[in-house]
């Protein structure tokens, strides 16, 4: 499984994961690069800066319901 696939699965399981969590849990140092790769593959990834950290959500129906809760 490559970094994009691991990151995609991670974001599905952990909506709103921060860049630091991604680095810690997946060892992906270039988080923004992998997010860009996912976007190029057609995934809609939302990034928000919250308290100085970037947090990421997949804009998929199930993810959006969790983000609104």
C-alpha cells in the first residue's frame, strides 16, 4: 500500500486528522504533497487551519455527516 492509499484510509477512519497526527501515525512527512496527490486522483480533500494546525477531511457523504455532528 503506498502513502496515498494509507492516507486515504486514515482520513476515512479519522475525519479532521491533523498534519501532526498524520506524521506521527503514518510517518508521512510530506503531508501536503500527499494531499495534493489525492486531489489529483480526484478525491475532494478539505483543509482547515485550526489553532495553528492543518486538519483534513474527505468530502464524502459519510465524512461530511461526521464533520457536522
